[in-house]
C-alpha cells in the first residue's frame, strides 16, 4: 500500500490535476494506494471536488492556520 500525502490551500485545479495524474500512474502499475489530503480551509471548492473523486482518498480539514509545514507533519 502506498500513501500519497499532500497539503493544499485554494489550489483546486492544480490539486485535482496532480491527484488524477498520480491515480492514472498507480492504476496503470496495479499499485494499491490511498490519497491523504490536508486542506487548510480552502474557500475555492477544493474540499467538495476532492470528496467527489472516484478513488481512495481521505480529506482532512484544518482551521486555516496550518500552512504547508504544519500540515505536512
């Protein structure tokens, strides 16, 4: 099992594109995987779009005070 972990804030299109590309590669290789995305209180619809994806994903929502370094702990 591979876990892809990332943080995001108001980068919906970039985040979705990245996750779709990783999904395509993992699927092509037959690798079991899961995405873990830490969303730092995005206001651009990121969370809703992430939750609508049809692959293994866990979206963790934070208060908006995590920024990159704290979200990646």
